């Protein structure tokens, strides 16, 4: 899980986070070091607090996106986008913005 990284970005201590999440500090510490895992309700609470998705919270990479709910064209475009570098992404974004405005 990426909770330590997310906590550090906010410059908060484990005690401060545990108080905000209303869980014991030791429990939160165990989550950070991987000694135990939060239940789904706690994961949702954390994702809301850190303003991220559950996938981001648990460190699930973008290339693990489940494409089965997309049509063939959408899935094709997502696969191509995931392979682009920053410059290619910027150019593509500018192009798509021009098409949709």
C-alpha cells in the first residue's frame, strides 16, 4: 500500500493520520509496515482522506486497468496511451482537446 508515501506528502505523523481516521495509531502503523491489512471500510475511509482511488491507495498500476468493460476502440486507445511518453501524451491531449471543443 502507498499510505506511508501519501501520509508523508501531507507532512503528517502516524498519530495525526490515525486520529483523523479514528483508528488506533498502532493499527495504522501495522498497515504501513504491512503487518496487517485494513478492511474495506477503512480502505474507503483512507481513500477519501487522501483524495485518491482505492487502486491508487493500494498501489495498483495503471496497466492493470480492467479493459473488459470497454468497447474495442476504447480498449485500443487505452493500451496505446499507457505506452506513451510525456511528450506524446501532451501532443495527444492537445489534439483531443482541439477535437472536442
